[in-house]
C-alpha cells in the first residue's frame, strides 16, 4: 500500500460528473499527478475536491460503478482512468475540471 504522505500528494482530475439514479454522484476521473493509487487506497476514502475557481467540496468514495467496465488494478494502472461513486458531504456538486485529493479516512 502507498504511504499516507504520498497518497495526499496524488491528484485526480474529474473528466465527467453526473447524478447516480439511486443516489450519490458518479465521477469519471483520471490520474493527474503524484504516485499511482490502488483501488484499495480509494475504496471508502474521503476526498477533498477543488473547482477551477477555488471552491472546495468534500465527499466519500462509496464504490466503483460498472459504467466504464469492471474496475481492475491493471486497467486503472494502464489507462489512469476510473469511475467513482461518491457521496458528497459538503460544498457544491463536484463537476467537470475539479481536482480531487485523498484526505483522512
């Protein structure tokens, strides 16, 4: 598993965002810098999100939806892309162009 300080330095960029029909929000993300994360690092993690304008939001990763195919370590490592189902905790809805960082669980 990746070290805590290395994880905090890793960013994900939101490529697309939309409401999940059964609650939550689906975020299509790609790695945008820092050490590569594993699915284990992401599962259940809390994230801090920052919009291009500097607005801050917070969310928790609930699961990995199958909209982009079954998630796997290999696919995430090869493509750098992943779909996340998140429950937003505060702030405006996370949207296209936002940057995500993991925060304390």
